[in-house]
C-alpha cells in the first residue's frame, strides 16, 4: 500500500515504526559471501542458485548459468581465502 493513500493516522504510525526500526546498511559482496559460507557450514542449503551466482559475480568471478552450485560455492570459498590472505 502506498503511503500517499493512507489516512493521516496510519501515515503517522508507519513513520513512527520506521523511526523505531534500525536501518540495515547494504552488505558488501564479501559480507554476503561470508554469510553464505557460514550458513552452509552450519548445515544450511542454498536454495536459490541465482543468489549464489550473484554473490560470486560481485566477488569478480565469472559464473556460467549452467555451473553446478557446488562448484560455484567452492570458488566463492577460494575467493574469500584469497581476500583474507
């Protein structure tokens, strides 16, 4: 719903909530990659190959849309090791 069409009292409520909630800064590609790897190491499974590919590309890796997700994750791990070294 657009704020322009809300009654005044609802606009105030929405603005009040926005002020209460902290704004999350956008994560860098390295932070996104570290979060992905940490989630995988904790037992999670990436469900969206497009997200994994996007993280890899933003790290500067060339990724085919047909690349296996496991191979892409391995390349992300190696890229993070190079960045940390």
